[in-house]
């Protein structure tokens, strides 16, 4: 069995990054959380607005991309509270979007 010959060491810059201000990391995480929450709210608002409209292919593709982004975020934290519910909602909206895209294709 191979034996390690050296332990990784960090230089001063790397040590400073690793030991940097916890509040700064917390603030950055809070801002990221706000951005993700805003993105989720917008995509659900846009999905509700689809009812009774004639969406175009590009608009549906853009919405699907945003849903895929949310799905990717949920995959990063699958055990988080509400993650499964959010994923289920995203899947439901994706089905509606896919149905709308198929309808557009048959109209063209």
C-alpha cells in the first residue's frame, strides 16, 4: 500500500483565505441565498403568468433553463428542508413547459 510522503502545506496567502473573516463568508452566503430566493420566486411568477397566454419558444426555453438551474441547486443540498418539495414543483412546471413547447411545434 502506498504511503504518503508529504502533507500538503499552505502558504501565507492560502492560510489567510482559509482563516478569513467568518462574518464575510456568512454575509456572502446570505446574499447568495437572497439571489437564489429571488430567482425561484421569479420563475414561479413567470410560470403562473403563462396561463392564458401564447408564449414563444425562446421564452419557454429561457424558463426551462432557469428551472434547470434551480434543479441543480437542489441537487447540491438534497437534504435541506423543502428541497424535495421545491424539486417536485420544478418538475411539475417543467412538464407544463414541455407540453407548451410540443404544442408550439405542432402549430408551426
